[in-house]
């Protein structure tokens, strides 16, 4: 908690709790309507505020819009999970960024930055629309979200911000775009929704558009190819974890402990060489073919990745019969290719994305 500046010209806000405590210590009575609790936080930490209300607060002197609370969380990190028609998470984030909120600030207990958490929350909001009951509602709301995200993409996605995680999925560190894709890949509802291939392909089209404003968009294209290959091979991440907690106000990200990271690296080791070989092949072919990122993923990447997965564990009849004798039923690999990245190649209908 910073030292209280008695000569400051702004509304105390984050110092209000200190003032209340100081007055109470001197025996002064504080009206309940203006009493502030002991938690050090600003008015902007209230995630129910609309941007227009925050604008008015800023005009009348509440200027500590990027101050951390007692837990190290800044207002831009407090993004509510329960979205509704009247609540616009994108407008809230965009407002903070336009006023100078630091998206580079590290999250508590994490190697990730505020920009990475924003990418997680925006992606989760978009995916949540796929759980609606009426198909016509899904198309309408998804299109609205898609358009709004694209219009604000420079404030929502900062492809050049890199965290300090060390993971084979992103050797140079995770970016907000890679974190957004990782969030989409780990979503557990893909195989329970209708037209999942169509929607995954449409998400990839959107993701491709979100980072094209970056100076390093070509490098981001390659990081997406690498991450999809990493996930398709069934490798495990050692980077920060997005914690899904429905009973909390915010979605947290935390670092894995060193012991867990060491165990994952050991488990991944046999497949890492294969990952590097495939990624080198994919990057060379991507340059050679000159296709768009999504066009390359839908075509060459999907075909080659599927071939590799089918050849990796060929059916062994003797082994299968031996397993059956001890009560273990093995299935051919073809029935197991239900990996989310492979949805990119199942072209069930054309995707038309304006942007």
C-alpha cells in the first residue's frame, strides 16, 4: 500500500480506506454511506461499472484507474465471467487501454501479463456463445462478438507482448495470441456442440485476423502452426495455467511449480524431436506454398498431421490379441483422432468472415 499523499489533487480513492482508518483511530465517526472497507482498491475494481460511468468518474477526479489492489490486481485484470446482453467486456477493456492502463503488468502468482489474461477472457466470451440453445442465436451473437473484437483488436490483442514461460509450445514465451489459441484448444465443449468443425474453422479465421495488425504477424503465424502441432501430438504444456473457477469473480492464471514442470518435460521428451521435425517441415512448406495461414492449416497441415498420427502407432494384431487375453480392448488409431486441432480440416461448409 503506497504512502498517503496529503497534498494530492485527486480524489483519494485507493487511499480512502487509510483515511477511514486514521479517522476511526482518532475517535471520529464516519457515516456508513461513505465508509470504505479495509481492502486497498479503487472504484474501478468494481467490474459492474459501464465505460460511460468510468468516464464520468475520471472527469470528477478518480484518476487511479491502473492502481493494484491489496492482492496486486489492477482494474483491467478484474473481468467478470458472467456475460450478458447488457454487459460489454470489450468496451471495458478498450476503455482502460485507451486511458493508459498497463497491459504489460504481470499477474499475481504468474509469469503472464494482463494482456494474456485479456486474451483468455475474450476467447472464453466468444466460446460461451456456442453453448446457446438456438442455432440462429449463436450465429447472430457470434457475428456481433466477432465484429466487435475485430474493431478493437489492437487494444485487445498485443501479439508482441511475451511472458517468461518456458514451454515447447512457444519457446520464446507465450503471446496473447498463443494464449487465446491455447484457451480455445483446451475448451472441453468442442465435441458436444453441433457443427464443431465449422465453428473451429471460423474461430481460426478470426484469430488470424486479430494479430494481422502486428509488425511480427509472420512470426505469429508460425507460432500458431507450432502450437497446433504441439497440441495435435498430445504434448503437455509447462506454461501458465488458466484456472476455470465458476464461483469466482475473475479467471486466474498461475505458474506451475518446478517439480510439475520437470515431470512434464520428462513426459514430453520422447516426442519433442518429432515436434521439431514436423514444425520445420510445416514452416518450410508454408513459405513454399504461399497460402494464407488458415488455407495452409486446412489443407497441407491437416493432411500431413493426420497421416503422421495414423502412422505413429500402427495396429499390431499380436499385441491386440495379447491385450484382449488380459481384458484390455484396444481400438484402431483411426477412432481416436478426435483432437481439437484436426477440426481445422473438416470443411463442412464455407466460412464467410467479413473483416
